[in-house]
């Protein structure tokens, strides 16, 4: 439910910056590695010393083409860089190299899926290349410190059309952008650490109105939730102003997550005139059809397409497929397991899904490790599922095998052999055990036959105990049921 007066319609457009995972900076050979000694990854080019010339890193162009293709943009055969001029201590050059009038990508869209299952396209105005500024560190003890390592780090800016209609849609849009950039491997998508940043433009208007209202821009939100919350706040504030006969002023606000409010920036800081002009030091970027083709050939499958295929091919629930395709490494892991199944049945696909979603993901999340270094390989997990499927081990034994695989990296076969973890599936042996249990617990059997059906669980437990936990629970269950059934007669 909307938390604002439904007489009004919010209009939202997002500007998202994604820090690219190229090894070197946008216009020089400096490293982009994170966490280096402050002011160590710098050179005359990214410091903007006089007399030096920038040279475009072609990986940056590869990456932005990847993004453009994945979001259905048209890629301009010719685009140019512009200087965005402003003064700030984290920008030693006094200008930022960006694209203004002729961006490389334009006119694409991103599809989001609303809670009711409806899909909605959010148009993209443009995606352009630019460089990042440095970082100011407001040290309490010393003073404000400047670290220029980040100067010149390549970014792309993804600008949406004002087609987002609620904070929830903004959240879903951002989540989709993150999924796309991480799938493409061009950005790590970490909003908390600032590799993905979002400025939100928002206005409100009466339902049915075709003109856009005056917008404000909200900055400083470092999580998806904060973007949603900040928009909720700002929509409420704007409607409040209008309802009390005042006007919305076009300004920039900063989200204060501690107080849960957005406060206007001092107006001086807002009063910018960037005086954009084409950068005379950089030649136009010419992208040929062959270049686009080359990039297109390396694009991964669209995550939504892959998710739908998981549902149709492996018959797993949509919930599972959504979770498994949220990130590419996880989807690859799951398919690695599936590919190694001995008998590809619906039941085994679901086992593969459960073990990946629950057991693998739990460890990866709690230990905060990458799937690439997860000790249990997809092949080993599949082998373990094969052992469950052919009755060699029980689901409960599998939990032990899984823990062993995590610590020793041994194959499940080896673990099962070493620990003697073989399930008892021999019906004759199990029948003898069940008979003994029924004899020993004549009282409970009588209760069961008298109608107390919950005693069945107790008898299963006693039988399993008698097998020292090794009995095949399915066979034990069947045997007990059959025996008690005949006793009833
Ligand atoms: P600016 O000139 O302030 O940078 P732009 O027209 O370039 O504004 O748009 C920046 C972002 O603001 C885009 O994402 C756009 O969709 C969004 N936007 C533009 N006008 C409005 C509006 N009236 N209400 C909400 N969002 C808007
Ligand atoms: Zn440099
Ligand atoms: Mg603009």
C-alpha cells in the first residue's frame, strides 16, 4: 500500500553510477586497486598536471558497450568526451572528464518485475562514460584529508527516464541494475562500499496530470533500503508542501539515515554551472560494428531468461529459480551440480536446488566467501546427491558428508568409505529390527491400534535408533506401516 495520498502520483528518475572493474584507470595506466596506501596510485595524468595527455582505456569502452547491449541501448558509432568543470578539493584537475552531448549509449530499457508478477519496462535515457573524483576523509583528530587514488577510476552513469512510479519500483530497478552489472562482471555492485551509487530525482503531480512537477534530487543513500526510504520521505514532504499551499523548490537534498530525513544542501553548493565543453585532449570514440559484435559474442545470458529456463527445464519452483539466478556464480554453481547428476530426474533437480540454496548459500553468506573458493565443488555436491538418490546414504548422513567435504575437500565416496557411512537398505535385516521394536514396545503398539496415530512417529524413532541411525528411513517407514496394517486386521 502506498503511504502517500493516492490523489498524487510520484515521478522518479534515477541516476546510477557504477564503478567499473577495469584493472587500470580510465585515462592513464594507474592501478584501480582498492585499499592501496592513500595517494599512491597516482600519476601526472590523473592528477591533471600541466602538459600531460590522457589516453582512453579501451576496456572502459568494452564495459560500457556490454552494459549498453545488455540494456537494449543503441551504441553510437561516434561519441565524444566533455569536461565538466567545477571546483572541489577531491578534484585536483578542476574538471571531470565525462560525456555530455554525445553519450555512447542511449534509448535502452531495463525490465523490472512487480510484486503482482507484472513486468514493467523503465526506459534509459543514456549510459555514458566518465571518471571518478578522489575521496575526502573527514578525520576527527587531524582535519580533512584528501586521498586522490580514486581520481580517474572509470565509471558509467546510467540515467533513467522519469518512468519510475513508486519507491518500491525504484528499489526493484536498482536491484535489477545491480544484477545486470554483476552478471556482466563489470562492477561488483556493492552499494555500501560505493561501487554502485544512486541519486534519485523525484517530483509529484496529481493523478491524470501530464506535465511533470518540480523535482528535487536526493543524494547520499548508500543502500537499496535507504533509497526506498528516502523516496518515501521526500514524496511525503512534497505532497505536504503542496497540500499546505506551498511550492516545491528545485534543490538537492541529502539523506540523513540516522534521522530518517532528507535535508537541503546549502544552496551555494547547489549553485553549479559546469560549463561543459568538448575535451580538446581526447579524440572522439569510434565504435565499429565489428567491435560491438565482438563484445556481443561474450555477453552472458540474460538472468531473467536463464531463470525462466531453470523453471521449464529443471521444473524447480520460481522461488528457487529467482534465488539461484540472483547472481551469476550461484547460477553457474547450480548448473554445475545439475550437469553432474547421474539420474536427471525432477526429484534430483530439486535436491540440487535445495542443497545449493540452503546449505551452500548458508556457508557462503555466513563466512562471507566467494563461491569460487567454496571448498565443495559442484561435481562433489552432485556426487553426494547421487549417493542420496541411489539410497547409499540418507539425507541426514548427507549433512555429515557435506560438513566433511567442507573441511577436507575429499570426495563424498571417500568420506562415505572412510566413515562407514553406509545406509542400511537391506529389507530382511530391517524387517528383523522392526519386528524386535514392535515386540519390545507392545504397549505403544496397542495404543496405536487403539487409534492413537501419533505413536507411529515414536515407533519410527525407536526403529531408527535400533539401526544406529543407519536405517533407510523410507524403508523403515514402509515396513512399520505394513506390519501395523496387518496387525489391525
Ligand atoms: P538535470 O538537468 O537536473 O540533470 P535531467 O533532465 O538531466 O535533469 O534528468 C536527470 C534525472 O532526473 C533523470 O533520471 C530524469 O529521468 C529525472 N527527471 C527529470 N525531470 C524529472 C521530474 N520532473 N521528476 C522526476 N524526475 C525527473
Ligand atoms: Zn594515473
Ligand atoms: Mg542532467
